[in-house]
C-alpha cells in the first residue's frame, strides 16, 4: 500500500482582530518545569471541556468558561475573569486559536452528505482537497510535493505571516 503525503492549505485576507478570552491562573503542587506543567494542564482542560484552551507559559486562556473541577486532577485553576488580549503581544495564543477555529469548522464538513471530511483534533489531514475544479489530492512519490503535475518546493502552512 502506497503512502502519499496529502496537504490542504488555508489562507485568509482578513486581519486578526482581538478576541475576549476567559483567563485562568494555575495552582499546582508539583515542582518542576513550569512550562511543561502548564502545557499538560491546558491539554487536560482541553480534553475535559468542549472549548478552545490555550496557554502562554503563565496563564491559561479559553474560548468559553471552563469547568474548573476535574476529577483526579493534581492541579486547580482559578478563574480571573474575561479580557480581550492584544493580538501582537499574544501571537502564539492567536495562532492556536486560528487552528482551533479551522478544525472546528472542518469537522462540520461532510462528503456526499454523510461522511465527515475531517475527523481531526489538532492535525488537519485528509485525502480530499477542494479546489475550483472540485476535489483533488496532493501526492508525493518522492520528497517533493506534486499537485496537478507541478512541483511544490516547500510546505505552505499558516497564514499568520501577513496578518499578525
């Protein structure tokens, strides 16, 4: 069975506008790498709640108010309220927010009215690619990406360069 690399690229001409996030402070008993701990806590909160949960190494931010008590958790989070975060100072949070929005929208797309085009959590992958000619695929028999016979020399990933 041949395995091909398949890729779909998303771009936008819209500028990223500030968004209001729910802000939480982390309280934990562990002593160790604080960045590793806060990432692990954000991951647990993301799995437990149906919301976008992000971190900046100090605080946890969510698109919706979170359930703060998680069974068997070795941490507590304290709700600090909601506030609008400036885009340029919080670039990493907004990058993750855009990925979250994209995966949320893509999870609603159906093929032939009944099959989910994407069933993804954090990776956007599929064998289907919608172009103006219909559904197509990217494939790679070598280390280069080929699309409609044209070689694409690099990976085109996020639209963040121009808009943040």
